[in-house]
C-alpha cells in the first residue's frame, strides 16, 4: 500500500540541488539510495510503524514504501524505481497521486518499474562503473542489496562507498534555514511534552501514563516520537525504556523524549523532575551541578572549536560540583583527563541531530562525529562522546550532561580502586540510592556562536518547580 505521509514537502528545487551536490562530491559512477519497505509485526499485512529511510528522504523526498532512487553521475539522470499504483491500491488506500506525479513533485521525470533496477545496476557494474551505496541497517536492505549487486549479505557493509558516506555527511550535517524551521517545529512539540510531564509527575502516577500522554502529543501534531521515550524514576539507567514504575515522592523522574515532525525532523530534550514538584536539598544539590554542566557545555559552542573541548569543560564543571559535595578530590580537570568522569557520566556530551535523532549514525558514529583532524579519545568518559569534531555554522547537536549513581558500576570501580586519588568512595556510597539526573538541549551553531533551539523549556530549579505546580 502507498502512504504519501508528508504534509508539507519542501519545494522540488531543494531535492534537485541536494542531488546535484552529492553527485558533484562523489564525482563518478552510480549512486543508489534504497527507500524503506514495510516490516511485518505478526503477519504480513500487520506491519510495524513505517518510517522512510532518512537518506532517501533527504535526497528524494518521497515518503512511500518500496522505492529506490538512483543518480547516474555521468549521464546526469535521476531515476525513481518503484511500482505504479494499481486499482487495488486505490480500493484499499483511497485515491492517490501516481508515482510519476509524486516523482515530478521532487524534480524527477524518469520513473522506471522496480523490476528494472537489477538490470540497470548490473549493466553499470558490467561496464566497469562503481555503484555507490550506504551502509545497510535493516535486514530487508541487506537482502535487497545482496540480490541487486550479487554480493553475499555478510559482505554488504564491507563494500559501502566511503566517498558517498563522506559526501552525505558533509551535506546533511549542515542544516539549512528550512531544516531549522522543521527542527524547531519538533522542539515546540517537545516543549509541550516536557511541560506536560512536569504537570503529571505526581506520586501515584505510573511512568507509562506519562509515556502515553507524551506519545499522544506527538501524534496530535501529525508526528511521532523521534525515539523510544526514556521516562523513569530510575534515571541512573541511561536508556530506560520500561515504564512500569509508579512515581514516588523522593525520586527524580528523568524524561528524555522528543518528537519527529511529519517532515521527519527530530527534537531530543531531557528534563529531570522531582516527583510532586519540589526538590529536596539533595536533589537540588545534584540538579544544580548538572545544570551548571549543561550551561558550561553550551557556553563554549561556536564555529571553529572542537566539540570535545565542550565535553571536557562540561564534565570538569560536573566534577567541580561533586568535589564541593566531597565526592571528588584533586583537580577536576585532571580528574576528567584521568577518566573519572565515566564513573558519574558514562556517556558523551552529545550527538548530531536532524532527520535522525542521532543524526546519520547509520553511516558510522566516527564518520559523523570525528574526521581526519580529530580521532576519538581513548580516555574513559571522553571516548563515549559521539560528536567531537570541529564545529561549523549549521551544525545541530545535543548537549546532555548527566550525573548517575549506578550501584553495579560503582561496585566495579570501588573493587578495583579505580582513580582512587580522585574519588572519595565512602562519600559517593551515600548517594547510591539517588538515581540519576540528565538535562539536555538541542543547539545550533551560528556565525556568532550558538542558539538553543526552540522556546525555552523550564530548566532552572525555580522554573521546573513552577511548571510542575501550574
Ligand atoms: N535521547 C537519547 C539519546 O540521546 O541517546
Ligand atoms: Mn540525546
């Protein structure tokens, strides 16, 4: 069945320009982008929520299943391979535009039946031309590429085009003004999600009630979640997707959630909320430290600096704060460079964000967050940073420091007496029942520095308490 989900597509010139640029960057050969197909859930006609592949959507715009887009660099032809709608599609799915009309709306006037793709690619290979494709991340794509290119599925990702990966990253990572508008639509939905969670965070409420309400907000705006929400009074579990707990006074509720617009742009926001809307003194202490780390991580963002510097600055602020509570000893920066940050924050400061909430991660984390000028650190904590490289105007990424007390992780460190010069283990032990706190915003790099995207979501202790009690 054909779903043309997009409500407000970009003008066709946007896609024409993107395809022209990627062809120029790759230089020669044939570029192949596979769109996504339906994935059945429990029987063929009952499928998982369908979502277009982001690279296909970026270059070809169409939000319907079973398409492939080809750019023939030498001939300059752009082709959509797909299946024209049938009367069955109209009977079951209603009147809809033909594939030809939809292809024209994204600047493509050559449409071929999908069955011709295999021969097209085989002829290209026979005449010695390179077929450039991106890493597969779905079983269906492994199988399809295997069939189309006569390769074993196990080597599909060994033959991906490095030139195409590089070209796609260089284009998609610089967000245009129209993309920023879409991301800010997603931020506005996230505002509603977070302030709703603040109002709902009362003892006796189940996490799943909040999860349902937040997903409902995304649907109400003709969108979806940009990833499975993390809504948990056990925020020390970094990606806690189970929502079975009842909220109890004394716990912090971590709400890490975002929306995806109908044009497939994401937001990713985290707020940490005291159940019943009032911070106790221990919660306030840790919250203020994480907030200072969040502000520090944002403060230094500007074109030309390496984002790994922001990570180090933010985690240094975190450890400075924990030193104030007696948990950390010595020089905080030294502590960070010795890997102490990983005890309290075993993840990086942030990741790029755009059409994928972890933007382009399917192309390889290091291909997106690092480059020939900056290799990933090997220091615990710092090595977990996804977006480390030099910042450019148009980059969009998250700043999401956190502080977590993970008993099993603490036990390993203490047993091995890791970084003992920097850690007061007895003091940390007093917080092992605390849980975790994370505060996340989405930032655009601008000529003059940066802009926090979206309208400000309550973030200070006072703002969060006020929003909880409105
Ligand atoms: N918001 C979830 C993550 O960044 O991994
Ligand atoms: Mn994130």
